[in-house]
């Protein structure tokens, strides 16, 4: 597996998706069952009494590969990477593989390896892990051709909004953390340049966002730029506050780190955001499909992907539709029954509001 590329090599396998896989591995290896795919799991009748050592090793390596591909998540979820066999990782925010954007070899390699294990040699909890990973990876592979739909620049939750928050929450326990943080700051310009190149690829194929959405992203970036380099701005002040909590730093160390942070923000973060603004501005007007993603080619398939990957059930859209209808009918009947018993409920329904301090009470 290509460690540093895995999370961003395939545009669907972004940070959140990778963490979902990590969650699957961790929760199932702890002996817990996830709420989906219960039918497949319940049909398992033959299992080993002990864990399969080879399978455990493979899953542990997969865990390490996924986290080492995403430096921010690696730092957030693993305090000491070496404890998990993660000794070699690149300090980067990641990159799209623009030379091979439709390469699915990572998916097929994982699926092939998972299927090579004899289920009967796996313990019950390992079979759960196998089932969940296979279902997830096969779903990603099925929809991997829709990578053009993906963008990390959603107007309110995009990476341009999240990145300053991720940096603000980046914890400093030792000097190594600070050094790696500074390196990540220095990667922001290259990260956004690569992202802009991917957006150009999307634009060339008509998949770039509508101009109104692009304007919102651009304005958000400009808003960040207004305060990014200021002494009381989040990128500077939050960093300085976190330094004070790190044990073992001399006054000279603190002064040096403060200077390095200011330099990284001014020379890499601010130029990175400005280059993104320039790129998005130049791509305005390239969208070919107005009115939402449903009007794009394969737009309905993309929503199928979102549905299946979010809910994790092996159901068709029609089956989901019938399920929702059944729930609505069930609870409408229940509401009618309650209203017949006590008509004042209808008045309470119209005036009901949650208590802001105790919403359950």
C-alpha cells in the first residue's frame, strides 16, 4: 500500500472515511459489533476459538497505514505512534494523486487480501472485522468512478474552514509535536496548490461548484486572511498559549518557536490561502450543471453512494424509501391514537419548544 497517498489517492477515501475504517478496526477488535450488516454476521456459524495471528498482523498494519497517511489524525488519535508500529510517516497534509485519479488498486488490494483469509480460521470478533471491512471497501470500490463529485471545499464545513480549527486543536505534549506542527504549517501552500489543481481537473470536466458557492468559499478564505497574521489572530495567539503548557521549554525555546510559527504563517499559510482564492476565482463560470448534484451525470448514483456509505446498510434506495414510509405511517398512527385519547396534545405540539439548558427535561 502507498502509505502517504492512501487517504487522498482516491478522493472518496478522505480523512473522515479513513477514520471510519480505523473505528471499524478498533471497535470490532475490541469484541463489539457494529449496528449494520447484522444478517451477514449472524449467519456465521464456524469460527476459531483463538485469534488468527496473521489476520491480526494484517489489520494492525492496515491501521498503521491509514493513520500514517494522515498526519493530523495520527497526532490526534495516537500519542505515541511507535507503540502501534508506526515508525515512518511523512509530515504532510496529503495530496491528490493527479496522475492516477481513477486508480483503484488500493481498494482491490485490500479486498483481495481480506478474501484470502479462511473465515473458519478467524475468531468470532475477527470475522466481524472481516465482514465490516469487506462491506465498506467493496462499497467504496463500486462508486470509486465518481471521484469527480468530491470536493473538500464545502462552503461551511470545507477544509478551508476546518484547517485553522484543526491547527488550533493540535496538542503539544513535547517538542516533537511543536516541530511537526510547524512542518505542517509549511505544507499548507503546497496542499492548497494541489487541491486547486484537482479543482481545475473537476472544472475541465464541468464538475466545479456553482459560482455562488465558489463566492462563499472565497469570502471565507478572505475572512481568514484578514486576521491570520495578526498577533491576536488565532494562528498566532493560540499557538503562543499552547507553548506555555509544554514542560521543559526554555525562554529561548519559546522565543524561537514563536518566531518559527510567525514565519510559517506568513510564508506558507497565508500564501496558501491566497493561492486558493486566486485559483477558485479563475475557475468561476466553468460549472456545466446548475441546480444541484442531482442534475450532474451519475448524480443519482452519487447520492446512492452517500446513502450507503453513511448508513452502512446493504439496501437499495427503493428499500430505504419503503423503510422511511413504514416509519412515518407507524408514528403517524401512534400520534393519531394519542391525540384521540387527549386532544390537548395537539395544542402542546404547536407550542412545544426545547429547554436550552435541559432539552430532555
